[in-house]
């Protein structure tokens, strides 16, 4: 970090200088039914897979089978309502986007040379500049643009997740102590569901959208917008959900028709190695490359020209990424974090609130960017909430969370030391136990926390939940607005007026009313931050928007 910041500020290329990529956003639990906070989710990829197998047949293939003219927008308006005619979408560029040639079998493509493989297979590893140039050459052939190629890659990525889930779960346990249940629920099945949603809706999302044409251009003029892939995309993943937060944006970039360079986190080495091994076995390696490594490799990648950079992590490195991207005028999506507050109103069911807070906060040992960072409430409610939180945590992990197979570990000793230093910021109402050798910090609740204490000066990103008191709702809104805009804001209140006031008078990346974290599971909602918590969004259709250019088209006949 110390090496790259001055160089980037000076506008120099920063190959080989330091960038520390760590931290990042966190997925929620996933499953077939909405999460109520009272019970774990259980996903069913086999059931959804049957549905996707039907939905994955591109519409243009059905058109050809039934003898109709291929048209990317079956519902596109015709001449009568100012939209593009079907015949106007048969040009060569449109055939690239909507043709449905059968994708090349995975065994027909040559394996990508990842950092780890390169040292074995060749004397000189493939450099980031060579990786980007190779993928750009593939993109320029138009290979990644047909819907059939995109859906084929999504099906293969889904197969990787379902066929090799045990390998991924073992790697996640090695890196973060995640149980198989948590690994599947929050990383593997989460990403499968995201892929399924894209497969079901991709053809509809990609259809051109007509626009009205002013009368002075004539009744025969047509206007519409269409999504064009950006080109070669870089996805930099964090360590806290190292599989899901790499593969979900990669899936979105592939669905949008891009070539992708995937950079796993070096701070989750087992997962990074597993992904570097598995991705080339399943995906088109002429269009998808994995670059492993740490500071030098990340810095070298950032020196290259990409068509989009998607970074998940912390604000310090987010600024480094943005400065590097500015050298090439490359657009960025920064999925960052921040201190996400949870406001608890008077006269609510504190047992339910405590259950939901505990599940959202202590998932992945608190290493979740949308976890409730701290609780805001009045003094009387704070006193009544304390014993309910104690009960809720013990019901989740028992009286000895260290012995629970469902409770994770801190990623490394440096983060353990940082978190341990925050434990003195208030009265310990629960937890506080630590074991540096095991990288264990117990689920901890701090009461009587001063707003100026160390635990309130930075994103906690660990299993420590401070309770801060404010006199009333006005005090809570003022407290939130006096600080950086959070990635998420949670409100526990039965009052519609209270919920409406907080929604109207505060700004946050997402708002959860009565339930933390779970808004990430809704694929039709955008996920992203605002201000210090990030820029840009993804999930579902919003991934297509992020990884595409929405091009305006006007057509006027010559005769």
C-alpha cells in the first residue's frame, strides 16, 4: 500500500508496487424461501436446475426451429408504435449479440495459464499484459457476444459450483473456519441462485428497448437502445466471502458478454488455489483467465487498460483502484463497506430483534460488510436488549461458541490483533474471550459504548456488536447523518412513521426494515453502496447494466 499510493497520486504506472487487497462485502444466507431470521436456509439447486435447463434455450433457437425470422425482441414494437422492426435486427452486429450457435465444448478450449500453473508448465509465467491482450483478442472476434455463449458459460459455472462444492467448501473451511452448511448457504448456493436467475431472464434483459421519435424526424424513423458488452473486465475479490464475491460478479460479466480476468484474494489462499484450478476446467479459457498473487500481481493488473474494473474491499484500496483506473478512463464499480447501523425503536419485540441481529451480525464471525456494525437505541431499550442478545447468541452457538462447528474464525493474526484492540471500548455484556493461536474471538456485545471510542471510529468487520444510546428518533437520525453514508441501514420499528422518516431523511446503499443482511438475496434488487460505501451496483439485471454500455440507436431509411 505504501508503495502504490504516492505513485498513483503522481500519475505514474505502478507495475510491481504495493496494493493490499483485502476486506469486502458479504453475502447473506440463501435458500428457497425468504429468510425470516429464525431458521437457516436450505437451497435446492437440483430443483432450480431443471427450471433453468428449459429457460436456457435462447429464443432465437426456438424461432429457427419453428421457421420464424430470428428477432432479438419478440415483443419489440413495430412501425405502428415507433419501435424497431424485426427485420432491422438482422444486421451483422445484432447477429453477434443474438445468434444462438452451439457453444464450443469446454474440452475444446486450451487451458488458461494461471499464476500457479505457469510456474509448472512454462519457464516464464504469463504476464498480466499478455493475459489482457489475449482476452482482448478473443473479445474482438465477437466470440463472447452470442446469447448461446453467455448462457453456456453460466451453465458451466453452475456445474462447477454444484459438482465441486465439496472442494470449495473444504477450501472455505481452511481459510475462514466456515462450516459446510455456512459455505454452501452463503457462498455456493447463493451464487447458484444468482446464476439461475440470470439464465431465466437473460434473453429478456438483452432485448432492445424502443424509444419514441420526435415528429420532425418523420414517421419512418425508429429509435431504440441496446446493451453492448464493454470488453475485458477485471474482477478483484476480497477474502471474507472469497468464492461468492468473485464468482457472482464474474457471472454477471459473462452474462453481459465480456471477457473476464478474475483475481481471487491472496488472503484466502486455499480458496484462491481452488478457483484457479477449477475455473479453467469449466470455462472458456480464451475468454476467462485467473490471475493469482498478492501485491505485485494486483498492482501489475491495475496498470493495464481494462474496459471495467469491479473491486470489492475497503475504501483505502478502493481509492487506489480508482486512481489506477483514471489513467485509462476506465469505469469502476467499488463495493466497499462502512459502519452499518441498526436502529431499534421502543416497544418492539426485543426477542425477535435480538435473534435477527445475532444471525446477521455473527455470520462468518462478523466478517460481513453488510452486518449490523452497531446498535442505536434509547437507554431503556438498550438495557432490555442486552439479555435478549445474550440468549440469542447462546441459542445460536451454545455457551461455548469456540466449540461450535457453526462459528467461524478471524481470517489472520493481523485482523485478530486489530479486533482485540477494540474490545476495551465498552462494558462487555457478552463474550470477550479470545485465542490468538486459533484466531478465535467470541461473539461479543459491548454496552455503554461512547460514540468517540475506538470501536466507533472504523468499520468493525468482526464479531463485536456495540450498543450506543441516543435519546430518541431525532437523535438517531442525526447520529447516522453525521457519519459517512453506510452500505446498509437497518430499522426495527413497528411504526410506519418511524420507518418512513428514516427512509426519507437518511442515505444508505440499502435499507432493511425488520431484517438485516437478507436484502442481498433478492436478485431483482441492486446491491451497492453510496458515498464512502461505494459506487455502482450489481446482482441480476443490474449486473448487465454495470458490465454493459447502453447504446442509443436511431435508424432512418434512405428512401
